C-alpha cells in the first residue's frame, strides 16, 4: 500500500469511508485497510459536506474466477478483460483515477501479473514463476507503471520496481504466503510483512528479512493487520487458523486470545489508537463475532447464524463499540450498529458472500457492496438493495473494489 501525505483532517475524513487505520504521525499514514475506495474523489466529496446516501451509484471493478475483469460506472458495465488468460484471478488492486478509467493490477493463478493502465493491459510478469500469485500490494503513488510486491504459494516474494523484477525472497521458507502487507515511505523505501502457512511472520525492512515469529504456533496465519511506525519494527496483529489472536508490539508478542473459541479466524478488522493496545474485531468460522476493546474481549454475536463469518467491514469512527457489516457463507448480510444487530439481507440469494466492502458517512447506515459466489453483484444504498449484475457471467466474484458514489 502506498504511503500518502496530507492534513490529519483529510485522513480522518477518508478513514470514515475506507476503514483504514489512521495514525497521527508525520507524515500521516494509512494502514491496515479493510476496504479500498477512491481516495481523491471520496475525500473531496466528504470535504465538501457530501453525503454518501445521495445518488449512491458506485463505481465497481470486479475480478472473476474465470479471469475476466468487469468495470461498472453510471453508464453500466464494461468488460476490461475477457476470460482469455485461461486462469483465475487470485488478487487485485485498483487505483481510482479522477475523471478517467481506473487502473487495475491483478495476480493470477498461473503466477502472471497483469496491469491495466486505464486504456490497455500490460503483462508485467508471465507464467515463469509457476506458482499462484496469491497476494499483492501496489504503490500507485509513483509516475509511470506502479510498483508491486507479490507473494506466491511457493513462498517466494517478488518485487517490481516500476521497470523490472527483483526477488526479495526465494522458496526457502518451504510454505505459502497467505497474508502480505507492504508500505513505501515518502523516500520510496519498501517494507513488507508476510504471514505464512506454517504460522511464521517475516518482516522485510528494505534490505533484509527478519523473522518476527517462527512456526511455533503450529497454525496458519489467516488474517493480518499492520501498523507501520516511523522507526523500528512495525506492529503486527494476526489471527490464526486455530482461532488464536496474537499481537506484536514492535518488540515482542502478546497473546490476546488463545484457542478457546474452537474455530478459525476468517475475517478481521483492526483499529490502531495513538497509544495502547489495538482494538480488534474477529469473524470466526462458526459465525461468531468477537470484539477486543484493547483490554478484554466481548462476544458481539454467538454461533446462532450457523454460517461462516467470511467477510467483515468495520467503522471505527464512532464512540464505543464499532459498527460492523458481516457477510456470511449463507449469503446473509448482517449489520451491527454499535449496540444491536439487524439483517440487511437474508439467505435469499442462495449463494455465499465472497467479497464485501462498506463505507460510512458518519454513523449512518453504510453503503455496502457484495460480490457473490454465483457471479452477481449487489449494492446496498443504506435502505435497499440494487442488483448491479445478475448471474449472467456464470463465474464467481473473486475480487471486488468499490469506488466513489456519483453525485
């Protein structure tokens, strides 16, 4: 993820929409994203006193399991790429360009990396890695072709500096990269943290790798959030496949939760306050939702939904308990307003929620975008659902990014 500089007020406004973590550092830094929104247009929109409930027709980019890439704006859908790559999309990042087409980066199941510059596609990497491009992070804040970090199922980590590739790590870890986060400092220096299939956590400081955690946990890193600091090691929070939650404060690990939930962490949102422990929301495979306020855990939802809490988004810009939107494998979408739950959508879609993004304006009911297992795309405007796309693509939505509301 790129590091940007701006006023703290602008970053706080963006945080309202994007579920990014806001760090009041110098320069301010946005880290630990849950959703990805159009930074420039959404920020300008809020700064002018706009409301996301006005004409909430979003821009959307969708990556499908058959390899196609679809783009929706106020004029309808445009296919940016057909399924000619003959493989599935595994990771995707989008840069929303004001007044123009979005830029898109995708990592594919055959290891290739493809870049759409707003007009045409460019292959940055072919299939030579012979491994799934499982995770990627992009620095859009450069002129020309963006910089990209890719984590592979072979365990390798590859870096594209805008013109050529460099291998930051080979396959020596002997396990797959399951989570990856990256940041670029104002000076352009790259830092990377990866969470691996064997439970280890590795940190690249710009010149060398440091093992923050070995494989002693004996469980895969399913979820990861990073707080990049001005100096020293970053803070890291991970959710494991054995349901435990571990926090690295920059010098050592603290177990926030052991394996007592008897399930696996499937989704996670984190808020990094200026001091003290992070706040954490975890969605589990048994459908329960757990909230850590910095000192203790509270169960916001038990196992009654009887479905995997596959996706969640959080609004931290409220006092007290955060607001949440949860997407379940049953297809239901649940909303927590800070004190109680309401169902935004039942199981009538008869398929699973594979992607979910939400944005809030203040404490109002959020806008929600979901991509479903049957290929359909649904948008919630704060009061009702609109089907942006039906099941005609005949392929599951693998990745989805939501942009600005047209006003």
